[in-house]
């Protein structure tokens, strides 16, 4: 079994590896899957840093780009 400090270390390493593997340097080049498969965009941050505002802005940009609300 993991102790909490070990678990935190392992989780941090895994998250960093995933972020490095999937980093997009240019937001304009980010494209949603075309095949209609559900996907997840994870937004993480402490209270009061603007997560909800950022999610709203992302949704607006995706909708304006025709990437949200399209028929599958």
C-alpha cells in the first residue's frame, strides 16, 4: 500500500507525464475529435483562480469555431 506522500508523488509524476505527452503549444491548433467520441478536458486549480470563467471562455471559443453543438 502507498503512504499518502508516496501516492502524491506518483500522481504528480503521472500527471506531469500526461501533460508533457499532450501539450499543445498553440491553442489555435487544438482540434476536437472528429469521430464524435466523448472526450474530457480537465481543468485544475485552487479556489478563486478563474476555472469557471476559463471554462466559459473555452466553450464560447469552441462554439464559435463550430466544434460544439455540431450534429454527430
